[in-house]
C-alpha cells in the first residue's frame, strides 16, 4: 500500500494513548509484581528503573524512527529501510507477535473470568484450587476464545475507529482504577512490610547478572519493545510529531502503572501474611493471593477485586490489540489483504496456537520464556544494531518535530555503543535461562516417553 492512502491516527493524543495502551497491560500488573517478587523486591525495582531509562527509551525511539521513516509495517519497513538482509528481522517480529498473543490471550481470559466471578458471585474461598481449575482446561479455552474474539473485532475496526477509540476510553479508566486501589492500600493494617519489601533495596541482591537479565526482559515486555509494536504504531504517524517527547511520556506512564500495581499488590499480600505464596512466584501468584485477600476483606473486598480485575482486563485488551495489529498490518501491507480478513485469519491461527497454553500453564511459561523474553531481547538487540550502525540518517528523522540536535546525537551514540553492550550481556543471560527451561522440557518429555 502506498503511504498516501494509508490510514493514520486522528489526533496526537490518540497515538500516545494507543501506545500507552499497548505498553500498559498484564506486563505491568501481573508480570511486574511477580518478577519483582522472584528477584527479591526493591533491588529489582532499582534495576528496572535503570533499564527503562537507559535502554528502554532509546530502543523505543529506534522503533519509532524506522516506523515513521518507512510508514510501513515491520516486514515492509525492514525491507525498505535496510534491504533484503534485514527483512528476516521483520518476519521475526511478526512471529513474536503471534507467539506472545497466543498465551497472552489465555491470561487475559483468566482476568475476564475473575471479573465476571467478582461481579456475579464473589471470589472462591479456596483460591488455589480455583485457580488450577480456571487456568487449565476447557473453561480456560472458552475465555481465551472470548478474549481473542473481542481483540479481533477491535483490530478489524481499524486505526481510528477501532484502536484509537478504544484506547481513548479505556486508558484513562485504567489509570483511575489503579490509582484508586493504590490509595486504598495505604490504609491496610500491616501494609508497611509490603512497602519495605518493595521499596527498600537489599544491597546483597544488587548487581547480579540474573537481576539485570530479568529487569531487561521485563522492561521490553512491559514497554512492548523488540517485536515491532511501537514501530507499527509510529508508522501511522505524521511527520510533524515530536517522537522523543512521546517516547518519554509513554515509558513514564508505563512505569507509573507498574509501580502503582506494586503499591497495590505488595501491601495487600504482606498485610494478609501471604508473602510465602509469592515467594514461590508462580504464574498464578496474583490470581491466588489477591482473591484470598479480597475475600478476607468481606463485601468491600469483592468490589475492590472487581475493580482490580476489570482494570487488568482493560490493560490486557489494549495490549492484545497492538500484538494483533503487528501481524494484521503486515498482512495488509505485504499481501494487500482487506483489514477484516487479515484480522480474522490471523486471529484464528493465533487462537489455535494458544490452545495448548490454555491446557497447561507449563506450556504457557515456556512460550513466555521463549517469545516474551528471549525473542524480545534478541529483537531489541538487532534493532539497536540496525538503527545505530546501518540505518541512514536516523537523527534527521527524529529532528522533524524535535529541535535539540545535541540530545538526538547523544541518543544515537547510546544506540551505537552503550545499548548493544548491555543487551549482549542480557542476551547471554536470557539465552542461558531459556536453554535451562528448554532442557528441562526435553528431559520431562523423555521421562514421559520412556
Ligand atoms: N506491553 C504489554 C504488557 O505489558 C505486552 C506486549 C508486549 C504488548 C509486546 C505488545 C508487544 O502487557
């Protein structure tokens, strides 16, 4: 499709809200608290902030640069900006979108179920058993289908009428919900222990390679980086847009919501003495300990729980939309498919790929490790090398709409030297973690067969 008949955002805030919508999601409220807990609390939070600022924001601007320069979706964009040699990176982005959305939708399905549960009958009194029943099996598949159905409908609606309109309503709503919850949590008796775990770093845990790797993986996942989502959203932008300021606004809002989610989850968990449960740090930590806490608080807790899980659902929806949009925009640009056909076709395939994750959280965890960690870090690394070393005039592209050339040169220098070095270290660490996970899988399968 030629750039001139390409769709675009209706307003500047439409783009920013949609990009925030992509960033803010399960990554902030489900993944961030549990990865924080897994990595010892405040020390991780410290690393995470560094990663968002020093690596996340530069990589986000790199994606923006490619997207707005080419005004194409990932595959075409990499071809146009880098030639045939860089096209496989575009394919990797689309594949990552497929894989992440396939299990992301399963978790989003749980949030739908919990929201309905809270609205209709209250949470179960045996949340651990309830979670195992809800998270695996036929009912998980049904909610997964429902979530994919809604996501497909919005993406089929297009940029202005679908994605922009949904984000305009949903993002402010989510912000208010999480903010309200964080204020409510301050008054919980016993909340201090939660704040101290969350905010007071333990010096012994600082400077470990594992924490660094986890912080980087989490930063990319949460900021929707390394798989072309931000690239795609920027491809619908006009040339006048001030991209650096937009990047800082988006990353800042994403961090704020993750931080606030921690300000809800940790006080609640410590106030109710559930910290042992999150120490075990399973995928289900949030879905088990929070309902327990909400039930312990009586009728009021049920309402708070309803608010919490609806916020989670809202965040998941706007993120799921961006994951599907990466795939759909590529089908539109590369194969000239009509939008609705592309959304439905891609959506159905993704739904199928997600079915195994809906049957087993172990499968889900493997998908998250491979696509949600390794592929994103690798994608970000390759992108950085491309924009730092191969792309023509990236600084000039960002200068339209942003005057400070010095800052932009600093950004480019960072992309050339600093970010790739950090990412190489992170890639080594995440590669090692992923190999361990896959090795375990092979061993389990062999044990099952023989
Ligand atoms: N950033 C989203 C979240 O935090 C997930 C996501 C990852 C969306 C990659 C798009 C691309 O939930």
